[in-house]
C-alpha cells in the first residue's frame, strides 16, 4: 500500500492492519470535494507566496486533470482519498505535488471535505422533500372533500377528510426541510488551514480558502475545527427524524391497504406478491421504509457513541463517521422517492372510507358542541350526549339514524339544525376553525401550503 507517512516507519504493516485502517472505498463518495478543497488550498498557497505562482499553477492544473479523469483513475492501494489524490497528482506532475500538503493536514482536510459534501447532499435532500410535498399537496387537493374517519388512540374519533389527513404530512415535511436547511447553515464553516490541530506557522489565508469554497467563514479555533463532528450528528439526527415521519406514513399505508381497512389499493410498482399465497399484494416498500427507520436511528446512535467522551483533537475513531452518514443519506433519498411513488400510485377507496364512518358515533362531539353553543356547560352537554349514545346503542341504531323528533326527545335543548351535524358531511363542514377540516379552513390551508411550496427553500413551518 502506498503511504503518506513512510518516513519514520520501518517494516511493512500486516495486511489486517492495512485493511482495518483503509477507508478509500467509502471515501470515494466525496472524491470531488477532496479535489476541490485541494484546488482552493493550492491557489491560496500561491497567492500568499508560500509556494511560487508557477508551482501553484502546476498543482492546480494537475488537480483539474484529476477532476476530469474521474475517480476511476485514482489508485485504490492507498489508505484514504487524501492519499489517493496526492499519489495521482505525483504521477501526473512529479515531485512538486509534495508541496500541496504544505500548511495543512489530513485532519483539517477530512473535516473540510465532509462539510462540503453534506452541503450539497442536504440541498439535494431538500429538493427531494419539496418534490414529495408537491405530491402530497396534489393528492390533498384531489381528496379535499373525501370523508374518512379520523383516529385517536387508534380508534375512530371524528370524521375528517383524506385531504386533511394528507396535509398533516405536508407540514411535517415542511419542518424537515426547514431543519435540514438549518443543519446546512450550521455546518457551513471552514476548517481548512487548521492543519493537524494547532494551526500553522505559514502565513496562510484561511479567509480566502473559506470564501473560495463557499463557506460562510473560517472556524475561529483550529482545535475545535479538527475535533468537531456535531454537524454530522445534526445531519444524522435530521435524517432519523425525517425517517420517523416517513415510517408513520408508511405504517398507515400498510394498515390502510390491508383488507380490514381497505381504504387504499397500492400500485403494482410498489407492492409484491407472495410466493405461497396467490391472493396477496404485500406493501413491501412501505414496510421496508418503516423497518429501515431503525437503521437511520442507529446511524445517529453509532456516531453519537463514537463521539461521546472523545478527547479534543483528531482521533482516528472519527474516520468511521462516514459510513453511517452515507447510509442515512442514501436511505432518506430512496425513501422520499418511494413515498412519492406510493402516494402517486395510491388508489384511495373513498366510498369505503366514507362507509367506515357510518355508525361509529363519531359525530357525538358535534352534538355536544351544538348543545354547548346554546349556553349549556360543555360538561353537561357531554353527559346528555353520552345518554343519547347509550340509547341508540340499546336500540341498535346510530346517531345519524335519528330523525328530528327523536333527537328532540333525547336532547331537548339542541337547536333544530343540529340534525345536520349528526351526518359526517355536516360535522366536517361545521369545523371551520383555523387548521380544521371544514371546506373554507381547508381551502385556506391548501393555499398556505401551495405558497410554502412555491418558495425557494423552507420558511419556518408555523
Ligand atoms: N481517513 C481519515 C479520516 O477519515 C483522514 C484523516 C486521517 N488523519 C490521521 N491523522 N490519520 O478520518
């Protein structure tokens, strides 16, 4: 294996030692960031006169060549990406390549590379979140008036609409987009030029490299810059948080597509058959998203456990910050795409959802509200309605079966138009409070969501 640090060592490393320490395969994910950061460093070395302008130019040209060649031309018999790029540069331009590493270390390099990497990767996640929001909003518009039972404690509670239910996920996604943007903002500071841990005696210009690489500013303390991995923990935590919401949506799709509910038929593209039971259509993609959420949480736990109690300064432990990061990023991108696909192909069984409300007494609250509106204390209204429900149950009928005369007997104080809210349509139509499912409130909410979707980036979700 080719090495950057052969000078003071003698003898050859055992193969297990080499393999255990090697990260090149994982590092290739951010090979471009490594090259770009090196270009900025080389230019700065030239501009400050630390190396000659000519040497800087030769190095920069070599790096540009590496960029054009792509990762396929980089050697693999090396420890990591930094070694690979420098080795390739030496192949291309000779000994002057050795000057690139003046006034820097792999410790500030790797921190710079991963900060650059998550910047772009998380912006892509944000785009994917927007795309899913667009799908959710489209479906919510389409089903704004389709009634379904709303649940609390997993039990039918009050009638709502499918559009209203779907919009709840729109706002969850808005929070995730907002959160990812904040992670990007917080990570966007430059460690480059911190060298191993303690800065350098060379007259470098950290502000220049920071600016050139698009960072907001250099990190003010070189020891902090090389030690910190909280930006990766933030990214992993935001990813786990997003997966948790996607897993809830997935679980609902699993539940609602089962025969017991029968609320939705999922598309062929996102389901599979069973190898033994011909009648089955399994919601595999939803199940996998739900299941792999465990992995996203574990990825955060994995790095958090690595970081806990680590002494300041670079520690090799943190080399393993990358596999969980790349695993979670891949997972959230795939899961966002698949969730969009599931929703686009979902065939909602609106009649069945409407029918599921029948006879579940889920308009009892509306009856209590109607009584309370006459000035009766809500507690008393609650009691009267409890009696009416019991009466219906004893007679084997439901609230919506009551006619005006029967209602007047059971709840004498109820105004005559109360009969309307006993029907699920009337119940939903009456709940026009801000954020409620009534037609006017929903229209406002849909417009609000469309405005948010039209913005570049994500404003605070409230
Ligand atoms: N591959 C290393 C990592 O990812 C790069 C930094 C190595 N630094 C060192 N002093 N060995 O953390």
